[in-house]
């Protein structure tokens, strides 16, 4: 925590030094340019990132629970291939009426 206080103090001192020089204008211009570029990147805040990480964790847990449930249901079914649905009338028939 002391390192952040030191850095804040250093920033204030440097800012005070530059306040009356052309470097202050340069700093303002640079800060505005960086803010504009970061705005174009559409970055997420840490809070937004953490929220989405929590949503993802809950979704993953639900998915795993559903996968376990499906596996249980499949294990409870009779063993063997599932019946194939019969093709619709006229589909797959050899020698069916051709174009007229």
C-alpha cells in the first residue's frame, strides 16, 4: 500500500513541476489522445470482466449438471441402437416415379 502512496506523491510532484511549462499542454494532449484510442478499443472494466467470469462459471456448472443428467438418462435406457425413423413416403425409394 505504501508503494501506491509513493507513486501518487511522485505523480503530484511531477505534475506540479510541469504545470507552468509547455509539457503540461503536451501531457493534456497525450492524455486526450490516449483516452480517445482506448475508447475505440471497447475495453471492459475489471468489474464487467469479473461479472462475466461469474456468469460463465455458473453457466459452466449448469452445463456440467445437464451433461451428468443426460448421461444418467442414457444409461437408464435399454442398451442397443436407437430405432431409426422410417423415411418419408417417396424419399429414398429406388424406381420411384420420375419427372413427368
